[in-house]
C-alpha cells in the first residue's frame, strides 16, 4: 500500500518507536491488529532503568495465546498480580526523577483497572502517552493482514535485535552507577525530561 506504514502496538514502547512514528507522520500510519501474536517482543514487555540496571517488565498473557491467536484477541492474564509488581517497579525506579510526581496520576489507573485484552490496554496507554508527549500523529488500524506496505516496522523494533537508533543522551536517575542506557521505554525519558521529552525523541 503506497504511502502507508505499519507498526505493532507496544506496551510502554521504547523511544525509537516514537522516533519512527514522528519520521513517518506524513504517511498513513497503521497499527497492526490482524497479525498472529509473536512472543518475546515489545507487544507485551518493556525495559526500564531500575536500581540494579536494566529491568524488563512483562505483561503475562493467557495461555493459549500462541502463534495462531491474532494480536487483537490476546487476553491479559491476571493469575499473578503483575500490575502491582510493575507499578512498584516503576515507582522504585523513578520516584526520585524530576517529573514522576507530575505524571503519576496519569499512569496509576493502568495498574488498577483490569483490561481484558492486551491490544486495548496498549492502545489506551499509547493515547495517554501521545497526549503527554504532545505528538500530533494520526493512526488507523489494519483491516486484514498484509505485507504490502511502503514501510514495515512489525519486526524492526525488537528486544532481541540491536537498534541503530542514535539516542540523544539525557539524565537518568541511576546513570552514575551504570552510565546512560539508550532506547529504554519512553517513560524513562518522560519522567526525566517532562514537557521537554519530545525534543529528545
């Protein structure tokens, strides 16, 4: 599809995700709903900067969410209290950052309300982050699965792949211990830089 770009919808995406969205804002941007759910991707995980270094947070999905389940149909599992664990980890990591308290009330409900579907959860988080980052980007959704796009980011931004994204350094809470870590979740940037975050993307 000419002049169209397809993206996966991630959980608290890495900064690179937003850079690519901004770079392609003049094209038709679509979020993929129809693909079969791939495991071990940012669709249900994120990386933050914890007191002991890089920390991966994973949203568990209901067993049976295999390669044959469409991403829009993947259900979140609440067998374990992952919401409490994620929120506690985020608080521990960013409580002392410059802007955490400024945004805390916007994030807290996502760790209280139980969302049935991962896609809906990620979409509401994306809409909130888009507002906080003041991004003027319009997105639509795929209607069928296709490989016919001008640009395809469904596999490009991946926790198992080395990123070519050149991050502009900013202050991180624990960088004195472990140095600057690029391309973490955008919340790492947001809690550090606040309203200036979009300039770093």
